[in-house]
C-alpha cells in the first residue's frame, strides 16, 4: 500500500470511537520499517483554525486493522487531549 492510499483513510480510535483525522506523516526506523503514523493534532478551543505543529504520533504496534476506508488504532485518550 502506498502513502497516497494510506493518507485517504480516516484514523479511528477503537477505545472511544473518536476520529483522529487522516495520516499526515509516517515515521520510519533505521531499517526502513514503519515505526509510527502521525495524525493532525486536535484544534485548540481558543484557536479554532489553528493546530499544534506536532501531531498525534501513533506507534505502529497500536494499529489494530487497516481497512478499505479506515485505520483502527488503540490509543489512550490522554495521548491527544
């Protein structure tokens, strides 16, 4: 699967059903294996149109399933709130 295909999928946390956005980046380890995916950081309440520059880094081991339309992950809500 290419990154262009992957970035079209919504990332959903199966622990709370929250949509985390679409992947914006992939982090590779030194062996060129996927280490994690990055989704946009949530908007702040006061800055409705701004996002943190970082993002939510989801380790590859937390990805539970990659489907046709979604990527299901298992991430503690504290990682993005």
